[in-house]
């Protein structure tokens, strides 16, 4: 001072300034650290993420003076954590292997609370901490940790990770360490999410490329703006025949026909808006200019962060071919006339074609799921169905004839084949059943057997008829001769009339046998049907059970119709047999009524085929089970029957219907199910009662002439010779045709008439006539026969035979025919006389 040198010392307290500078340096260092860590991850590839996290942990640990820094992954439910990354100082051991699957509730309960709350976790904990840190301190101290700061991180509302710093010796932490750890955890989380997204995208693209390259369908990537092809998979390249490089030069317009382009291009543009577009049977042109049809699906796909169109093409050529074949097969099955069914492995119906539905009367819905081998069908024994089913389940095929009952009761015969259908492993998956309706063939076989049987019966009955008629000829012949000489109204006359009446019934019986065996046909003549009906009922009474009562109400004064007795008998047998069958279980009443009827206009509406007039009705009623309404329209169909197999042919009512129609009549049916049935038959009534044959004496006019009478039965020759001689004729009787020919040849002009039997031993009657006609062609000829077969009219016409007379011989008929024949040849008959005698005969 005062020119005295001195040292001036200025002291300034810069503690605060120094602290500010240190704080500023710390802040700058912290910011640099954060910037460095952020930049570190911004430029890092996803494959370097794990290494980058460890480097970042080292930066943080060095900055914070920590001995160890770690990243922990939390389970979403907060039950467990795992240390996934760590940095530790020199000389310290790694601890990742000891920090996996840590149970928070058991080992770190205090940390679990902080994770759930999202708050900073520190050790040692403040004394005022509510939760007990004993377990946590014990866990970390066992691993050498004295101090720890951890900040939890939540992502998507769930705890995901936490970042921690640890010291092995106590010392203060930087004040902003929790904030630094929070920033670090956010950076780590962002990097992990980005890496996961990149990995997912990479995996997705790899999967897409794998699927794209290996797909069976053709796949094509298209530029949505220019519709040019970017790339295609192997299937599409093979499908079109182009190389991969060639395809990249093409566009949509190059693979579709020009006329199809406008709508197809529109579909591509619609797909480019993000919609999925599907199209079937799209025409696609190959490199060789051939075209195929493909199903196409267009959608948007992101590749290299850019949208493209992905086209998927499936060549439908093979599928369309298969579908066409399948449709052809299905159509064939649907239109087949055979019954085709598919049965499940359990034997239940899975399918039945229309022919089968029509055949049995059931719809698909009615049979679906029903067992085809149910043992309650009632047609066969249950063991029969079980045997078939056992064979099929063992893998064997079955074929044979089965009888089925249709829904409407119709019995059908089916020739059926059932085969198991197996998969590739040999397991039975279903059964194929194919059946052909052979009902008509079976009926034809039955008809053929019946015809053969009837032919055999006919052959037998013709022989019986011949012999029987010969016997009847002798009986009735002598009875007629005795009657002609008996006193009128005498007991002898009455007895002889009865003999002749019995002979006529026997003759009619033989004719019925021949008619039944189809050896002859009777003409319809005016006849009383009451006796025929009563005789049939007497015959039936013996064969019906006593539980069935027969009632009759038969008019006998107006019962004449133009008919054949055999057909009336056939009608009665069929109707009464059916009625008895309907009452066989509970019995009942069989009522037969014959009555005259006038067809009124009201009734004519129900019987339009009949004109108004006089009719005779025959009604047959029963009190049986009746006829169902759904089948009553079919009962007259040939072969229709509701009776079990073996109990009916289905021909009875059709025969009745045919006979009634032949008579010019009609038939009505009245039936109530459960109460019985009535068949009402209408026959035109014949007005001329005088034309009905009556059994009374008739005058017999004789004559004169020389007759050669030939039969191999001596009794007939003797009877015929005596009968004709009584009528005034001169008769030469011969019992051998060959001898007769020699007799005639010796004196051919001495005979006015040849009467010969047809069937004789050696030379028959036709042969005799032929031989005689070679000598005298104009000689009148009468042939007698015990039966007439189909060839007789041919022989009669060829040989010029004037009369063919059925045995037994009735004297009035014989006398009248002889006179007619002799009168025809009167000019050449030197022996004919003008005077003739009258005889009485029946």
C-alpha cells in the first residue's frame, strides 16, 4: 500500500459454482450417455440386439459406478422373472444362470409389488417401507449385492421388463439414476419390439416364400398398377409352360383370352383395393396356346413394404374331368332301372336310387338310417338275415334271390348282389347293394311250370275223357233206347230220366276237366247259374272251417245268362276262396246272393261300361279284415297279392275280372277295412228262357240207309248198331279201323254214311276217313270223339268231314245229324226211303 508492493488476495467462495459446474457436466454426461445409447440402437441391426443391450448396460454401469447392470423379462401375469442380459465389472462372476425362473411371490415378494405398481425398487429399502424386504435382501445378498436400483417397464398394459443396477459395496447412486434406467428400459423395449417385428416380418416373408415356392396351386405376384407379373412359383411356371424370366415379361392380358379381359381386369383392380376376389372356371392360356380352366383367388400382399397382388390359380381340368365322370356315374345310378343302394358299415341305408324307391314305394327320407338286415321283417327267419350279415361283415360278397314286401303290400322277387366296399387299409366302409326286380320273370316261370303241369294234366285228362266218354256213351245210349220203349209217366221212365240226367252231369264234368286243362273250350249258352253256384258251395263247404258260416239267397226263376258253367264255377271258387282267407283267423259269414237287377241311371254312373237294361247280379260277401283303401284300385292287376309267399298267385281276381268282362258285365267292390268286403258282379240277363235245354221226352225221327259204324270199343259198336237199327238204318259195325277199310273197299257203293271214332288203336279215325275218301270222295262222314284237341278243326277241314260229334252220344242229336248228312247226299243215296219212323227219346 502507499507505493508499497503488496499482494492482494481475493477469495471468492465458488463452492456453489463448482457444484453447478459438476451438475452441468453430469447432465451433459447423462445426455451424452442417453444420446449414445439411443444412437447405438438406431443404427443397430436386429441380429446385434443382444450384444447392443449388453454394451448399453456397460455404458450405464460405468456412468452410475455400478458393479452389475441387468435386464429382466417379466411374465405377463407377474408371477416370474428371468434375467436375460447382464454386464458386470472386472473380476465379478456372471449370474444369469442363477437368475432364471425366479418366483416373485416366494423369492422377491417386495419386488413383485413394485412391478405391479410400476414404481422404482431400491435396496436397501427405506425403513418406512410398508412391505417386508427381508426375502428380497436375503436373495440379493446371497449373490453379493449390497445395493440395487430397478425400474419396471410396462408395455401394452402388462409388466414386461425391468432394468437394474447393483453395487457390491455401499456408496451413493447418481441422483438421476432411476430416470436414466427408465429411459434405458424404453430404448431397450423399443429396440426389442422393432427387432421382434423385423423378425416376425422376416419369418413371415420366409414362410410366404416357402409356401409360395412349394404350393401345389400356381401362385403369381402382380404389379397392381401395370398388372405385370413380378414373380411366380414353380407350379404356375409349370402350369403355363413359360420360364421364370419369360413370365416377368408378361402381363395379365397375355394369359387370358381377349374377349374375357374386360371383366377379368376389373377383378384385378377390385383386388388392388384390398378386397379378396374369387372367380371360378377362369380361362387361362398356356404358352402353347392351349387353354385350361382355373379357379382364381386375388388378394393383396405386402412384400418389401410395398403392396402387390397375389394371384392363386388352381387348374380345374382334372377336377372337372373327375366331376364329369362322377356326375356321369351318379346320373347312371340315378337313371338305372336296377335297384342300387349304399349301406353303411352298420348295415343302415345311406342311399337308394329312384328305381329302388319306386320299386319298394319308400322315399329316401323314409329308409335313411334304417337297418337293411332287421330281423323283424317277417318274410324270412331271423337266422337267415343274420347269416347274410355275418358273411358281409367278414368281407364276403353275397348274392341270391330275396323276397320283399313293398310299402303297398306288393310282393317282389329281387335278384340281389351285396358287396363290401373297403378303404386302402382293407377296412369295410360301406356295402353296395344292386338288385334287379325279377318278379315278372318269376311269374313267367311259375306260369310256364303251371302250363307244363296243365299240359300234363291235359294229357292225362284227355285219356281219361276218351275212356270215360266211351263208358258214358254206352250207359246213356242204352238208357235212351230203354226210354224210347218205356211207358210214359211210368216208374221206369222216371228212373231212366235220372240215369240220363246223371250221364249229362258226368258229361259236363268231363268237359269242365278238359276246359280246365285247356284241352277244349265250351261255348257260352243260355244257362241257369243257380244250380252251378249251389253245387260249388256244396263243394266248398267240405273244405271250409266250421267257423265260417255260408248263407245263400239265390233266385232260381230269373237266373239265366249266356255263359259257360266252367267259368261260373271258376268265379265262385276264386271269390269264395279269397273270402274264406280273409276270415280264416276269426271266422265269419260268407254270403252269396243272386238276384235280378235293373241298371238305373244313377247306378249307370258308377258302371259306365254297362248300358241300361236287365241284369243278374252275383254278390259274394265276407265279414273278414277288408281291403285297405290304398290298394283297392290294384286288386284286379295280374299277380297283385297281399298274401304271404306261397299262399297266392295274384291271378284269382284278375281271372274273375276277365271272365266278367268277357260276359259283357262289370264288377264292383265295396270294402271297409276291418268290417269285410263285397264283390258285386253284373251279368246281362238272357231273355229267352225257352232256349235253355230241358230234360224231357223229345220226338226222334229215324230214316233209312246203310251206315258203316267203326269204333275200337265193342260195347260202343254194339250199342250204336242197335240204336241206329231202331231208327230204321242198316248198320255194319266194325271194331277195327283197318278191317273197316277193307270192308268198305270191298263194296264202297253199298254205304251211305261213315260214322267212326277218332281215337283208335292202329289206324285212327282221320286216317280211315282219308283212305275212304280216296275211294269215294263224296261219302258223308261223321267222326265221334271223347275229346277234341286243337288240331281237330284242321283235320276236319282238310278231309271235308261234315260232323265232329262229342261223346257221349245223345240220341236226338245223333238222329238229327244223320238225317242232315243223308239228306245232303240224297241224290246219291240209292238206299234212302221216303218213309221214316218216330221214336221217343230224352
